């Protein structure tokens, strides 16, 4: 993917990211309205899960595309934030996993590791904006 | 790497955001280069030199020039 510069990369990012987020929110409400765990057929529940995940994949694609298309300094900071978020979530996964294995912690929904990644990514971006950079 | 980007920018009365706009980079990029926290790549250094009508070595100084010249 070619570098397009900060402005164009940002425009393309916003053009994809925000519609994806809007679809994601709409899908959550639609799925909540459609799905009843006791009565809704399994295939409809599966379709709802995939349809709700699709815009998340789209928004992740938007982040990765922006990372490769933006200016070099922003790309370096973004890469660092993505890597830090991955490292934090990997550590958290091991910790929660071992806490479960050793019977300290009960069941934790795997779902929460996704939002945890985005939270860690956001915090890392804030940190690189405030403190020492790349 | 030391540079005189801030001097050149203020000589023209540009803000960091204006310079960033002209180079099509983020304002944070300009700030990081000016404060020496980030060394630009060769293409960006060329773009900066072209914008100010100077040579790269007139703007950036890696502190090695004298050593290399005497080697």
C-alpha cells in the first residue's frame, strides 16, 4: 500500500471508520432485538454474530490502512501503539488464563479481550502523544 | 539530530500546523522533528529542504560532518 500523506490517509480513514461504527451500533441493537436465546434458531444467532463482527473487522481494516498510508512519524507512533496494545492484551490473556487454571478466577467472557485491545491501543496513543515519542 | 527547522519556519511566520500542512504530515511530526525527538527519512528531509529552498545539510546536522571531513 502506497503512502498517501497525512491528510488523504485521514480522510480515507474517517470515510470508512465512522460508517463502520454506525453499522456496528445499529447491528448491536438489531441483534439484541432479533435474538432470543431460547427461541431464535441457531443459524439466525450465528448470522447476527457474524454481521455484528463484520463492521468491527472493517474498522480494524480502516486503522491498518491508515497506518500504512499516513506520514512516516504518525505511522511509527501508530505501529508502536498497536504493538503495545497487543503486548498488554497478550499479558492480560496469560494472567487471566493462569488465574482460571489455578482456580482463582471464574469464567471470563473471551469477548472482553477485543474491547480491551482497543482500550489499550487508545491509552498507548494518548501516552505517545503526551510523553516521549517513537 | 540537530536542525534549524524551527528558525526557518518562524522566519516565514508559519505555525507548526501550517508547515505540517505544506509537508502533508501531522503537526506532531513537525514538533517531533523540531525538538530533535524524531529524525525524518530521506524523502521527508528532501521535501523539507525543497520547501525552504535549502540543501539538506544546511538544515540538518548530525554532528558527524567535521569528523568525516578530517578522516
